[in-house]
């Protein structure tokens, strides 16, 4: 199988604080992971591509200083929302690709609410 | 630029019906196509993965076909059940293996009522 674990599943934080979301590939190595954001009743929006051992590649319009991505190992990528504001409240999902099949496995998502 | 469209956008049917969900893409040069299911407030669950060289894949009551030349894929759900209610997304991985960003369709929201 190919399992991606994402934590936490939900988090509430105060405006101005930072929140870290973890994404782990449990039974395979992922040199590349992806971070998405999803608004209610909309499809997924790719935020950035996380590359193991190098800097993330951000999509146009995504603030790299606000959404810090670290991919320190072949099984772990983290997304840190810095100085969070209510407009950052959203559903964040990570995914990883298994090299052997080229298919993608997604985490269970993190519901972030900034109050 | 690859664009992926899904029709219908929403579907409501009584249980037991056989369903067809459609996905179309504008660029036939794809590496693979994947169907996902998303329940409200949850992540995506992979249903079927079709490589570009394949015509179809089957898993239980699900069957997905791929016609690259016409830029179409269909997801067939046999004998639908209320538990099938979810949003179904198709996603295309563009042709070059070095291009690994998925292009998602707009989704079909399915409701199966008892």
C-alpha cells in the first residue's frame, strides 16, 4: 500500500500565532510531496511542491514567507503557517507520489481555524 | 495548457442505479489518470489509477475507462449505495514524467438516497 499520514486533523489557533502541519509517508519514500489548500465546495488548489533536501517550489500567488515548507527527510514534509490570520482558515491537504506507480496518495487533511 | 472538466457537477439518484461519471481533458499527452473520492471534511481516497497505456481498471463495483485519443475517462459505479455519496474527482498527471503536478477536474458531487 501507500499511506500518507497528516497531523493534526484539526487545529484552532489565535491570530498572529504559527501552526505546523506534518505530512508523513508511512510505507514508502517520497522525494516529492505536495501541499494543497481547499476552500468550501471547491476543488484543490496546489500551493507548493515540497522537494526533499531542497527548497520548495511555490505556485504563483502563494506567499513563501507565510507558508514555510520543510522536507527534511524522504518521509516527512511540514507546512508552517506563520503569523496566521482568519483568512488563512482553510482545509490543507498533503499528498505524495509513489515512484513505482506514479499514483498519488493523499493525507486526511487538516482543518485550520484562526480566531 | 491542460484543462480537466467533469460532468455532471452534481448527481442525485436512488440506490441501486448504475452510474456513469465523466471526465474530459484537453491534452491527450498524459502520464496517467486517477479517480479519487472525497467525503466532506476529509482527504482524498484513491479509487483507481489508469496508466496512459491502459484502457481500463476495475475495483469491486467501480470501473474506470480511459480513451486518450478523445481525451475522456469515465467512472462507472454499479449498483450504487448510499455509502457511495461523496464528491468524485478525476486528476490527470501530464505527459512527461518530470511533470508531476496533478491537474484536477471540477468534481462531481454524488448523492445516493435510500
